[in-house]
C-alpha cells in the first residue's frame, strides 16, 4: 500500500469506521488519524451522524397483520389470494391504512368465497334438474322410502322430511354432485314451484340461515350438524325461508 | 404434495419469517408509503416462498432483501407513471468531490433531532437512502449490502461515503432553515 495521505484516508474512512478494512490497512489508517487532526475531526463527524441515524431514524417493524396475512396466503393456493391482495391494494392503496387493511383481510378470511361456489353450483344443479326431467331418482312422498334409498349411496345420512301439512309436499330424492362431492337432493313442491334442497357434509361450523338471490332464483342456505343445506327455487324468498326454518327445526 | 408444502412452510418459518421486520423496514424506507410497503413485502414474501427450493443456503436475509429491493423499485417506477423517477442511477460513483468539499461544523448541530434526521434521510435518492438503511439500521456487512444492491464491494463503500456526505449536507440544510 502507498503512503497514507489525507486523500486516501478520506476514501477509506467509511471502511475504517465500519471495520471493513483488512487489518494492515486499518492499522495504517489508525496511524494516520493519530497524526492528522483534520481527518480525525471528519471521522468523528461521520461517527456522530451514523450514531444519530442508528438512534433516531425510525426502524419500521412489520405489523402483526402483515406477517399473519403472509402466512395465511402461503397456506392456501397463492394465485387466488394474490389476486385478491392486488385488487385490495389497487382499489385503495394510497388511503388504505394498516387498520383498514387488517380489517379487510379479516373479513376476507371470515367470509370464504367457498360459500358462493356452493350456492352457484346448487343453482346450476337446480336448473339442470328442471330441464333434464331428472328431478327424482326415487319418487316418493314417503320419507320412510326416500331416506333408506340414500343409505349406501351416501357416506352421510341426510335428514328427510315431508312437509305436506305445511304446504311443502316431498316429491322425492336423487343423488347429485356439488363441488365434486356427492350430495343428497330432496325435491319439494309448493303450488307450481319446484324446490331443491341440497345436503352435503361439511367440516365447517354451524351457521345461521342466509337468504340470497342468484340468476333469478332464491337461495336459502345454512350449516348444521356438519351438513351444509342449500335450498333453491323460483319460489319467493319468504316462503323459501319458511321451508328452511321447517327443515332446521325438523333436525 | 401436502408433505412438501408443510416442509416449505417450515422452511419459510425458519429462513424468511425472522426477517419480516428487515423486509418491511427497507420497503417502508424505499417507498416512503405504508400501504405500498405492505404490498411490496407481501409480494416479495410470496416470490421468496415460490423460489425457496432454489435457495441454496447462505444468507437468507440478504436474499429476501434483494427481492424486497427489486419490488420496491418496481413500485417506485410504477407509481411515478410516466414521470421520471430519480432512483439515483447515473450519478457518478467515483465523484468524491462532494464529500471532500464538505467540512461543515456538525458539532453544533443537535443530531438528536429525530424529525430533521428522518426528513434528511427521506430526501436522499433511493440508492443512497438504501445503503444508509442497510448499514445503520440493519447493521449489515458490506458484502451483504453488495448482494442486496447488486453492486461490487468497492462501490458499496464509495456509495456509503457519498450517502453519508449527502445526509450531512441535507441535515445541515434543514437545520439552517428551521
């Protein structure tokens, strides 16, 4: 190494104060600093500034909500979550505060779109059952005929009721498929309206009655006793809810 | 499939999760925007997770921060739209004149003034801001800063010299105006 001078000292000063220089260079610099008050003063300034940054510049820690949302998006297929995330951010990135963000993620996690997928398919299946004249595999208004028919065809036991007395006569039952899962479908009639009640097993917790409408059909759905119930018809909402309540109570 | 996913989660927890603070801090300083920092870290973590099988050991923190840095710059470029964004590229690295010329009396300055210091650091172009953040706040060695910022080791030192000199100038400027 060449003789140490102020110019060389300046160019190596950062490495010196960060202890990044090879030992011999470090030593030569120390030697120069011992004899040069100008360089020493400069080094002290730099050290002061570095200390001030360390002490006073904020260190932004990752919010809990962020770490949690990352973990939860990693645990499920990343593609759909990323899209949701992007939508969320594009929608209001500049104004979305941490709190709103956390709340949005929480709501998103709490209302899985899977419910939507189920009701969508139930509506399609209901429409199919009407068109294909394939409403019933077993035509009977007798629950004691319909229920045993399901046995052996399903790995769960759907409740079967006839509500003729309340204006909802049972027409029969059939096997259906929702989300690649075998489902029990029970057909009822009310006036001239056909009603399908779909039942599939679920691991999700029980939930209250929910009414919605899709493609002109009314839907009443809930979860109970590890089963998901979806009732679909063009019958009006209130009457469909009545059937929902009856089925719920019947259990 | 299930098993490898669980194994990946375990690796994520071991290798990446401990550096979420560092990732967020860098993204927050570079984007200067809270929700953007969220976005950047989320995207970076998903990318890191996706390519975790390619990570062959070494410094997981530097590896993650490299991704965070790239994502932050992408955000800066995108948010600037068609406007030119001063990332700091094109500024001669060997221009030491600035730091040589600077001998202001910093002794008199209340460097404990946190707000001014923060403002001064924010005013630096991103390539200089990031070396300060990585060195002073993350306490990373030069070789890791070189990895994250994708420059040779020597450049880290000259960039840091430049960044510290600029920070001092900026701080003095703000201090005098106060």
